[in-house]
């Protein structure tokens, strides 16, 4: 897929009187963790032309001009009656403002929190808005009697799904999407994008598992033929399977016996982005997150979440030198509810000064709490490196909770099966990868050749490894095979704990491969590889990759192997 293609708008009829307008970006749009696979995305907008005309979900400002041009080519914008909004964010406001100038007769349709956000984003308290709370319908004529289902979560408190019984299409906003750009409008061959859908779920849905499950329950009785998603291919062919997969993935979150309360407020979306990255690191390590936007959450709900959690993380912007009032209220609830043996974390973004993070950190220190990671302070908008640091901090936090739980539960002697599994011997290697400014590495012994033509191999990567984020389909990496005798130093180096965001290669002799991934100079041999796909295997991902290039660096050396006593741990 070329990342040099210009942005465009792809238009196709998808049902009776119904058209999709897919604004396409072939490269990554902005620095948010859900875009990290860098496969581009589509911002999907929909047009229903009954007796009355409705536009659903105009795209963000990067598409404003080309989208409005495409819309004007297809209809007289002065005939648009309604603009239905699944959620509102500042990025979308620019397009809505431009559309309103062209078509001032528009009435907006959104949820109650959405109405508040829309008035604020457009700085206009007098907008004509129809608020949909779940009981109301909107009849466009020709059978398009639209129903509305509020599906809020902490990140998108205003989220609203729209259902058209005439076409049996559910306009699902953030639900069931994927950040991937291509020519396919529908999801033919949907198995090939399962990895992208799962990653999207893990980033956007897993931290809000309870609310997402409630949303699915609300939608369960509707006869749905198609999910008209906000991003990526429209779900038609794999609808049943994807719905089942969402239930299964939600159950994985619910079955975790450790939970972290993620409490935050966000003035401009930056603190929410940090929260999402930290939550991604926590959930990938097998610990559930209860995400709480304290601007929209009742005190009793915060108290309940903190009581049942093993730890908590608080995030805040700094406004006027202080934390916003909802964060201060939430902090008071935490201090009065959480015993100080619970693990704590603090983060926040700021424009000119970051007093809010210091204030929260100092109050928690004074109360005797331990911290799962150093306080994270980010000026303005986070970038890739910041998000990697946040994800790794979240994973460290989760691992500390799991380690504390293991200490409380006496370890059992290895079973005969575990001892036998431990006798499987693999070559000792270091996997290295780099993409943009992000790099990582891990020691690996679960490596096997998988194919002759093309030459390929599999590597088992634990879900909570920092490197996991760089081992998706399309990524490149280097497998550095270690030599017997000389491997001890490298093994010790890559087994030591690294701080979130710490450079793994500071004291190691390396050279760059063609992809930029480091080659260890002291390796026995190396293989430059491309990830083709991966399979979920318990607490690991089984990654299949093909070999692009390679070289033996020490022709007289012997491959180091790893002898384990048990198959229950590394």
C-alpha cells in the first residue's frame, strides 16, 4: 500500500436511498495509539436521501475541503435537513462549521452530552439541535424511520448509534471499526483484517469493556444486516463472526482477577490519549482496566471502582495552574477510599506548566502510596515516543500488580508436564525492531523455522512485551542468533529490566539493517524478516514472518541454546 497516494473521497451506494462517502487517508493521520499499525484509515460518512435528507458523521478537518466538494457534486446542500453525529470532537468541528455556512438550514441530531459538546465546539449556544435519548425516532420518509441508541463510554460520553429499519443498517460510530485504508468498501475476505480489528478493539474498546458490553446488549435485538462503521470497511460478510469476537474479547477482560481504575479528565483530548496508551499497556499484560472520565461519572461509581481495584492511575490536565474540579473531587474520593497498599500512578498533559501532576503526586506520596511508574508529564500533544513510554509504563504497572499477587500465593512445584515441556530446546536469539523513532528488543528462545518456500519462521511473543507493539503484520524486524560462549553478556543485558521508553541499545554494538532495525554486531548470524501475520496463543502471540535477507557473521561459531527446567515460566 502506497503512503504517497493523495487523500480522496470514495463514494458508493450501499442500500436503498443510502450512500457511503469514505474520506481516505493512506498514511497514519495523527499520533494516537489506535493508529499505530500505520495502515491509514477511512473516515466514513453516510447520506440517506428519503423525503428528507440526512448526512451522518461528516469527517475531520483534514478532509473538509475534498469531502464538501464531493458532497456538493451529488446534491444541492441547501436541501440537507439533518446532520446526525455519532460523537463530536474538536477535529470534526471545522467540517461542521464549513457545512453550516453552506447550508444554514441544517438541524443537528445527537445525544444529550453530544449537544453540549457541539455547542462548545462551535461556540454557538443557539444551534438547532434534536437531542436523542433513546426513545425518539426521526422519520425521513420512504420507510427510513430512524431509531437512536445511546452507547456512551468514558472516552466518548456522547456516542450515539443510529439504526435504519428500512435498510437494516446500524450506523455504529466507533464500534466494530478498524483503522485500515483500501479500495474495498465492504469486508469481503474479512479474515484478512481480523488482526486490525482486534488491535482497534484492544486500543479503543478494552478499557471500556463494561460500557461496550452494555452497548452490545442494547443492540442485540435489532435485525442488523450491516454495520456502517465510522472507520474502515463496512461490516457485512463477517458481521456475525465479528459480533461474537467482540463478546469473546470482552469476556477476556471480564475474566481478569486484577483491575486498575483509570481515572482522568481531559481538556483538549491529550490527557485522554495518554490514558488510552497507559490502558493499552495494562490490558495487554492481562490486567483489566475500569476507565473513568470523572467529568461524566458519579462519585459513588468512582468509589466503587476504586474499592474493587488492585491499583489506580489518575490523569489530569493543568488549567490555570490547577487540576480541574472533577479531578480534585475524584482525588478526594481516592484518598478517602483506597487503602495505601494499592499501587498508584499519575500522568497528565499541559500547555505551559504541569502543576496538576505534581499536586496529585505529592498528595498521594504524603498519604503513603507506592507508585507503579514515575509520574508522566507531557507538554502539548503526545508523539509516538511518548505513547510508547505510556504503554510500557502501563505494562510495568500491570506486571507489578501481578508480581505482588504471586508473592501472596505460594508458588507450587513444577508438574511433570511443565518439567517435560521445559526440555524443549530453542536457539537463543535477540529480536530487534525499529519503526520511526520507536525501537525495542527482546530475548527469545521460542523460535522455529516454519516454511522453506518462502523461507519463514515463527516466534512466540508474550503479550506484555514492549516489542509486541512492533510485531504486527507489515512490520519488519531482525532476528539476531546468539553464539554459544559469547551469549552470556548479551543475555544478561536484554534480560535486565528497562524503564519505560529506555533505549535498549545504549551500550550495545549495532549496525542498521535495511529496515532500520538494529543488527547486533556480536551475533552469530542475523535474519531480516517481515511479519506476515500472527495468531493468538494463550498469553503469547505466535508471529509468522518471512525472511528477506540474512548473513552468518561468525562462520566458526555454534548457536547458543536455552536450557530450561520448567515450561511454566521463562
